[in-house]
C-alpha cells in the first residue's frame, strides 16, 4: 500500500475511478494507514500547511505551527521540509523547474 496509495490519491488516479477525496481525507488516510507507526490525526492540518507552503510559494523553510504538545527539536514549530520528509508527503509536492 504505502507510497502507491499516496501517489494515487495525490495524482488523481482515484478521482479517475470515481473516488473523490478532499485533501483532509487524503491526509487522514495517509497518516493513519500508510505510515508505521500511524501518525495522530492532529497532524493533518500542519501537513496540509506544509504542502501548501511548498506548492504555492516554494517556502521549504517556512516554520509551520505544531499542535499543542507536539514538538520538533524542542520547538513548537517545524520547517515545511521537515514535515514533508518526516511524514512522507512527497507525493503531494508539485515538482517545478528552477529558473
């Protein structure tokens, strides 16, 4: 399952099959079913914010606020790239050519 399902959700393959999933549902499935150990659903919003920061503005180092009680390197924020890497969100990142 893992990366195949993530890729199918992110690239629209499931939509082509008539399965429509919003981004929050995709993250819920990915975090709780594709990762081991499963990641708590409180991380859905930070994951979406990290994806949006990178896809919309290329802000790989943007500090994303983490939910209460969640820390990254003793901080209550984490850079977008760290959230993407640690939660295996690469399937949702739009590749762009550098100018």
